[in-house]
């Protein structure tokens, strides 16, 4: 598991205010079903706590066909950091000065 790879073991977050977030741009979307399948495969059989409930979704582009990069980020983060509240921030669009880039100003606003 990722916890073995990073020598985390069965450690979990203890502070109730701990929080972590993933940002997603350029068509990367979140899928509850995909995250649950990841947890079922890599967390449940090991008896590990992954995340702290489902991530809070923030932004205007959080649902749709799950993106490989965006899902890898939320799966990895919740897979390593058990008992830590998570958020998935997804934003549609492109940078106005270069359509190949992310809409960072939208995210910052």
C-alpha cells in the first residue's frame, strides 16, 4: 500500500481540525464511486482508515467523468492520511492569456 511505501503504517490524524485539499483543473473531475472503489480495494482489506468521510466538493467543476490525475491525487492523499477531512476543489475553464494553462485566478478568487 501507499502507507507501506511512505512508511506511514497505521498512523492517522489526531487533531480534529486537520484538513487537506486537492485542486483540479483542465477537465479533471471527481467521482464518489471511483474513490469508494479505491478505498474498498486498498484500505478496507488492510483495516485502514482512509480519509475522514467523503471529501467536501468545492468549485464549479467537481462532477463528471473522473479524471485520471484528479482522482489519483484524492485517492493518494486520502489513502495515506487517514482520519483527516478532505476537500476536492475543481474549476472549469482556462487561463485567459494562455488556453493551455489552468484558471488559477478563478481558483484564487
